[in-house]
C-alpha cells in the first residue's frame, strides 16, 4: 500500500507513512554507509546483492525495483523501491535471515505489523493484534532490542504480522548496542499496523 500505483485512490491514507519512510531512508544515506543491508520477510535463497530486484506485477501494476532479476519477495522489493526513490546507487545486500554486517553498513528493516486490527483488515479483527503491535511500538520508541529479540513470531503469524521475524532479527543483532531511538509513525490504516522508526547505534 506504500506504492501509490497500488493504493490508487487510497494513496493519501499512507502519505504520512510514505513521507516518514523517505525521511528515514534519506537519513541512512547521510551517514555515508559503504553498503545498505535490507532485511525483510519472505523466501529468499541466501543473501543477494544489488543485482537482485523485484516486481509488483502480481498486483496488476508495472512497478519494478532494484536490479534486473525478480528474486526478491514483497518486503524486500518494497525496501528496494524505497532505496531507488532515495537515489541510492551504492552496494546493497538483501536478506530474509541474519545478514553479514561487516564494515560500515546501514540497516533498512522492512517489517509490517499485524493485519488484524479491524473488521475491514485483511485478516479481520483479532483483539490480540493491538496489544501485540503496541509492544513493538514501545520497543521501537525506546530502543529496546531485548523486547524485539523475544517477540512471539508464532503469535505474529496468527495476527498476519509478517514483520515479526525481521524485527526479532533486528533485536538479536543489536542486543548490546547503545541505541538512540525515534519512533516517527505508529498508525493502523485499513486495520494494518505500520511503524516508521530510526535507530542510531553508538
């Protein structure tokens, strides 16, 4: 839904989220990383570099992102789309697991919340969804990797929260870091949880 060609007449509902995403990605570029690592959910056969790409053709739109092939699952395709929008032409790594982060890297973690926050949501209404998302929002706002590392991903699956696994990976990767956190957006349009946050690691 972040991609206007897909959301169509409802694109305005995601303006705040999209603008915050653009600001966060622009911030990644300003720190001058040697490489940007995009972490997301979905099936990916090992880590891939900037030659990998993805398409949103399955949604009926002619939108491509990243490199020339179509290896990337949806979450990583949207990550590639955000980097393309920001004009990043440097090295990239795409991962659906725990990537190699040697060197000066920036992480872009693509992780949606539950899709069961309303009767109109893709997964209908589940009363457990809002508290589940609130735990994640608080962890993102407080720079709390331990909470993310302990996320119940099985509950996340039940709540259609595909982002619970990438968020747990983020928590595991940053457990001992000194984190300055900012939660920019915490909303649930269409009954789907969206956050935009940035962490700076000291």
